[in-house]
């Protein structure tokens, strides 16, 4: 059974052309001077029950607008959308029973209350039966060390603990679909791993559909088989990551190390080769398309002009693929 | 591209000034409403006693007194308790203590700029409106000088009280509770809500022994008296001066004693 | 999906109990704030008392009648203080974008938002107000019948809706304008003017305070039903309806703003 169906979904906003000054702001109150902005442009996709989909795109691409339409907060301008078995914006309250939402940095829990009390209130709000509630709590106990968290007010928690709690709260009523908006933002490496493991386990156990928006490709690599990429409201890609990697199969990352200012070197290399070049504290990375030029030829050329001390060769990373798609699109 | 940077700043400035104007506008409406309510209330009160002066105050006297008391309270409210409470709770106070300036002075002068704006935007317009509304019932003579001197001392006493109350925040986390108590006590016992002349005899005697009456009652009675008896003026200003010194010392002492708590607890 | 009133009451009760528990854990703050609130009420009463030491009556209203109005306004202003205090934070949630987090629960958005905060300090005001009413009632020699008390309760509750409505509407302006704090603060100050009989004002302001900023319905008009049973104006009888209508309109306005906002904010 498919869990989300979207067909030719479009959302346009009317934005007021603002005037300045006191007179301008009074004008704005009565103004009909609008311009139309298309935030989501003719998107279609189907998500099956139990899938984890990475929903990616640069800031302002239209991700959160799509999520808002899927959660029923926003009405589409045109197109069809069915989540669970309802039309979201017509049945917002009914849909809310079937979904869970987590924002990485905005806790939805009661700030002053211990976590367990928040859970009990949610139990009432979502009308979770004692049986299901206890079963879920038992399952949580097998997954994370939840006891020390339960009696701690949310405001005294670290960001990681809070995110963990929010995820647990979002899955508490056993929703069919959970929307996770940048769940690992601002967390340290071990907490990120913990949260990815938890999401994976919940998805496996409950067959919950997960829509994950993130800028962290670690999340995508750990959780998603399928990714959807949008930019400027248009869908750029919708398929398996493996497929995408095959698509970029002829790409290799050549990493070289040399003495001196790496940024300056990278700048020089950029003039010499036809590929994208970037530098961090240790390595200069060159993304080579072997259909155009073999890696060894590139390396050979560079050896004449630079004193290379070390080198590595890697497959293209998800991060680089996404970057490439943002920059150039998929042909 | 540099030009864009400056234009952004200009834009921000315009929006900011616009916001300021809107808030100022709403504040003026609020003050006007207050004025209207006070006017009608006291008019009705005086009408019920045949428009005779009560306790030496005519209808106009009372009106001027109450409206200017409100304008003055805009002056006096420096949010000292809030500022101190927040700084103490967040630990930012430690940074302030490192400044090469006494904390109480630093706090006072960093707020003092708004005395100027408050004077021109709130006090002066209110003063003029009331003077016109009461057909020049405010005597314009030497009393204005006394009033100004008295207000300066009132600001000092009020600040000292605020500083002492703010210091209490070192001992408790309840900023809201402490501040509301202070506000209520000061407003009532200083004669800001009801002129002290209306207080029953015994209560007035008690209140006149406290520092609060020097904040509102002293300057406003000096202003309303166009032909003052020099002895009375001297006495009023003398008592104010006494309180200025006493509260200043009390505030300094209390702060010094309490500061040990911060340095011991590490803020 | 339809949810019954019982369902909402149960949830509110649960949040309330937890909220009070957590506030109690900051005991000194709780005690000092409560004392502060009591001080405010005592000071308000003392200035009232001082005033009437000098004047036997105002505009035909005796000391005890004025006291009754004063108590009435205190009680009818309690619900807005206790139950709708979260309106003060609304603009902060809206600017920071955090407001969206309230939009995903399967219960009424307005209820869910307001239920988050219960300001227990307001209960002191309630006790003080009731005490004042009872005292004035006894001194005025008003009859104590079931019907009178029933009337009193109905009129108090509906009167309280007026201030709630004004505050809802003022808070909801933050969905459109930036300086909504000043609007809210301005409206909040109205409550101080509710305790005076409207007859002291000139006809123009009587009109304004009755129809434009309906603060006369917070205490004056509903009190007449008890205080002056022989000459009750139509507006007094209408005040429960007006309270309900204003509350409903303000609720709709609030929800309209919330929906509009969540549809645009990023």
C-alpha cells in the first residue's frame, strides 16, 4: 500500500511588494500589489509504506513547503496529494493522528515537565491504549537507555537528549508516517550515530514510513535507500542512491597532499584542470570524470607543476553527488 | 557591491524608526486614554462634593498632579531590577564587575540616554497638554526651578531603591515577584496613584517618614505651589537630600555585603 | 475528528496538575511571586479605600457599590490572567518560527496553545475579588437567593469573556504586524479602567467604551443586574450574549491568523 501519493503538486505564494516608510506601510495595508512566487513546482512522487526517503535540497528549495502540504498545514495551489488515506489540508486533525513530526531544534515537548509526564499527556491526546503505550515503552527500553531521561524536565536536557526524546515522542502513538526535519543538526558524532540507529530500528519494527530532510549526508548514507532531490521548487532526482552512484560511476575523487597553503594550491590547480576542486585542512580534492580524462593522466600532469607528497583515490561520495546535482542538475 | 551593504543598513534604519514611530504612536494613545479616564473620574469625584477644593487641592491641581506623576514614572522606570536580575542569573554580572567603573554607576549611565528621549517625547508633550487643558493652572515661576532640583533628587532616590531591590536578586531567583512588589509599594506610598494629601492623617504621618514620598509627592507639590513659603521649600528639599544620601549609602553597603556572595559562589 | 468537551477538560486537567507541580519545584520564586500578586491587590484596594475616605460617593455611586464594581472587575479579569497568559508569548513564537510546532497535534490548535500555560498567581486575585464582592454584597444588604447567585455566576463568566476576547485579538495581531507587544500592552491597560461606572464619562467616551473597546461589559453593565435591579438597561441583559459573540469572533480571528501564518512562515 502506498503511504504518500503526490501528483503534479504546485504551491504558489502571493507576496506583497512592500513599500517603505510610514506612508508605505500604510499603503501596504490596502495594497493589492502582489507578485507570485512558485515555491513548489509540479512535483509528483509515490512513497510506499515502510520506506525511508531522504528529501534533499539546498535551503529555500521548497522542502519545508512540501512537508507543510504533506502534513496538512498548507493547502496546495494545484495538484493532488494523499497522505495515509486522507487529503491532508481537508482533514488536518484526522491526519495528525496518523503522523509524527520532529524538528531538529524545536522541541514539541512540554518544556517544564519531566519527559514521562509529556508522554502521559501525549497518551491522552492521541488516545493511545494502555496496552499499546506499555508495549511501545517496553520497545523503547530495548533500544535506548531511557530511564535517566524519563524523570528529567526537558529544559534541563542537552540538545542530543532533547532530540532523542522528541523522536520517541513522535513515534509514541505508532504513526504510519513520521516527518523528520534535520534530526541530527548540531549533534556530536556519537549522538548522531545513536539517533540514526534508533530511527532505523523504529522503521524496521513498526514499518513506519519516514520522510527525512537533512543536509547531513551521513544521515542519508545510514538510513535512506531512496532520495528525492528538489531545487527551486522543481524535482531534480527521485531514485535509489545506488542508481545515482552508478550514474556518476565514471567519477573518482583524487585527493592529493602538498606543502604550503592548500587553498592557494587549489586555486592554481583549478586553472590547470577541467574539474571541480576543493580543499580542506589536509587534502585537496579533485572530482575527476574518467570519461573525459583518466585519473592517472591528471595526476601525471599535476606532478610536473606541484610537489605532491601523498595521494588517495576514492569513489565519489554522496555529498559530492548531491553537490554536483545542486550545481549542474541531472542530465 | 559595497553600496548594497550601506543600503541594507539604511533600510534597517528606516524599518527601525518606523517601528519606533508605531510604538510611540500606540504609547501616546495609551497615555491619552489614561488622561481621559483620570479626567472624567476626578471630574465626577469633584462634582459629587460641589467642585470645592479637597485637602487643599482643586480639581485641576489633582489632575495635573496625577497626569504628571504618570509622565514622571516613565522617567523613573529604568528597568534596573530586570537588568540586574537577568545579569545575576545568567552570570553576565561577572563581566560587568570587571569594568573599570563601579557597577551602580555603570548601570545608571548606560541607561541615562533615555532620560533625554523620555523628556522630549513623553514628559514635555504631557506637560504642555496638561497646561493647556487646565487653562494655565500650572504656575510658571520660581517653582519650576524647585521642581527640577527636586526631580533630580527623586531620580537619585528612585534609582537607589531600584538598585537595592535589584541586589536582592542575588539571593532569590524571583525577578518578577521582587519587581512587582517594589513597583506596587513605590507607586502607592510615593503618592503616585493617589496624592498624599488625600491619605488619612495617621497613614500620611507614617508615609512622610519613608523615603518614597520624596520621589513623586515632593516634586509635584513643589510644582503646584506657585508662591511657596521658603521654609517649606527648604524643608522639602532638605528631606529629599537626606534620603538621597541615606539611600545611596544603604545601596552601596548592601551591594558590597552581597557581592561577597557572588565572588564566593563564583557567580 | 470530533472530540468531546470531556476529552479536552481531562487533558487540560492533566497539563494543569503537572504544570503546578513543576512550578512548585521552584518554591521561593513561587512564594515571592504569589506575595507580589497579593501586594498588587492589596495596594489596589488601599488606593481605592483612601480615595473614598475623602468622598462619600461618586456620581451617585456609593462606596459599597463602587466596591462591588471593583470586586466584580477583579473576578472577571481572573480567567484571562490564569488561562490565557500564553498569549503574551505568542509573538515570540511567531517571530522565531517556533509556532509551527503547535500545528501537528490532533486537537484544537487554540486550545493546545493556551493549555500550555496556567498562571496560578491569578488565583490570589480571584480570592481577593470574591472576598470584596461578598463584603460589598453584605454591606449593601442585597438579598441572597439562588437566583441572584446564579445570575452572578453567569454574568461573571460571560463578562470575563470580554477581556479574553480583547486579549486574544490583540495577541493575534502579531500574525500580521511586528510591534504587537505595544498593542497587547495597550489593551492590557484597558482592564484598569473597567472598574469605574460608565456614567462618569461624557457621551462620546461612553459610546467608545461600550461599543469600540467594550470594557464597560467587564464590570459595569453586568453588575447593574445585581446592583440596580429596578432599572436594568437592555445592554446589561445583552452582556452575556455580547461576551460570547466577542469571544467567538476573537477565537476565529486568532485561528485565521494562525492558519495564515503557518501557511507562509518558513
